[in-house]
C-alpha cells in the first residue's frame, strides 16, 4: 500500500474526510486525519520591535502630557490678578494682587479722586 501525506486546511476534520472520500469513491483508499498543534497567540508572541514601539509611543505621550501640565501651571503662576478702578472720565488705577500694604494705601488715595469709579477684577 502506498502512503501519501497531504497537508490541507479545512474547517473541520469531518468536512475534509467527506471531500476526500468523494474524490476516491472506490473505497480502496484509507484516510487518517490529524490535527495540527494549535499555536496560542499571546503576549509572548508579540514581535519585539512592535512592543518597543508601543512602549516608546506610550512614554512619549505621557511625557508630553506631563510637560503640558507643568507649562499650564507655570502660566497660572505668572499671571497675577489685579483690581482695576476706572473713572467716568477714562482715568484708571490698577492694583496688582501682590501689592504691599504701604503701596495699597497710596493707590486707594488715588482711586478716591476718580469720578464715578467702576471696579473690575482681572
């Protein structure tokens, strides 16, 4: 008896057997089906270069996010609030939020001379 090995992919072993039997209807052929060992795909099967690229991309994104947050915080620290007193004639007095107490008394005296002052907080 002659033995031949044929490697074919099919949806199931029964389907493969039916196809082969239909090709050799005389019945003098004997068919044995064997399943190939299954290959499990998981973290161990990821290509090393792909893994390095994913980690590099993730770390770059996190680094950019942290840098952006620090810049926003710096801008908030630089921006000092102020109180603006504007008179009806267009004159104004600006008082920064970090003004020392002795200068504040002088600025209040200037603001007292404004005609119909409006207060604006920035």
